[in-house]
């Protein structure tokens, strides 16, 4: 029997255990579980105050960038572009079309 001493010392599962779990994962998936948000849930999220603020911040930064640089692409490497990317990556933006 092989023993993964490093994994045992670090208190982590061995690579073999992880592979075994991953290969049997589909057995435990509920086929009835939702895979995406319903339209009503999406509407609730779009009006959530935190998401509205994040979208307003992103849109304001986009407007400022376009006014100063012409395009967002041209602003790469600047502090405002970094702020824009953080706002773009904030929760709520993934379902927003650009």
C-alpha cells in the first residue's frame, strides 16, 4: 500500500483520494438542481442596492476613461483602468452585457 506522507503531514487529502472523489462526483449530483438563475431571481439581483452601486461605479469609470482616453483599451496600465477592472470584476457584473 502506497502512502502520501507529505499530504498526511500537511493534513490534506492525498492525490489518489482527490482523484477518486472527482471520478465519482457525478453520482452525487442532483439532476433536478437548478443550473442557472430564473428570470425572477435575476431581476431581484439586478435591483439589489450593492449591485446597482457596483454597476454605477463601473459605468462612471467607463465614461471617465472614454472621455480621457477614447477607449478602455487605451487606458490599460493606468490607475483608472485598474479601478475599472476591479469594478468590472465585482459581483453583479457577470450577467451584465457590455
